[in-house]
């Protein structure tokens, strides 16, 4: 099985500022936005938010996976 990043973030510039999105790789060709926020004044602000949110999002997912694994083992 390939070892890749399932979750990542994407930054896009819009007319009113920058937008940050946490994206999940669903298949090799399809991604899905898990969380998004827009209205950042600079790219650095959007990147800082995205990195912090991604870290928290991954921690939350890991905890959820542990709980699901523990409940399915019973």
C-alpha cells in the first residue's frame, strides 16, 4: 500500500483575501474539503491557521479512531 498524506491543507487567493481548506484524499483522483475558513488578509495568516487546525484535526481523528477501535473490539 502506498504511503501518502491523507490530510493536507490548500491555500487559495480570492478577491476579498485568502482562503484555507483542510482537504482529505478520498481516492487517488478525488479530494474532499473537511474544514475551511476564508477572509484572511495575508497568505501567512491563512497558512498559520491551516497548520494549527490540521494538527488539531489529526489529533482529534486519532482519538476518534482509538475509541472506535476499542468499541469494535468488544
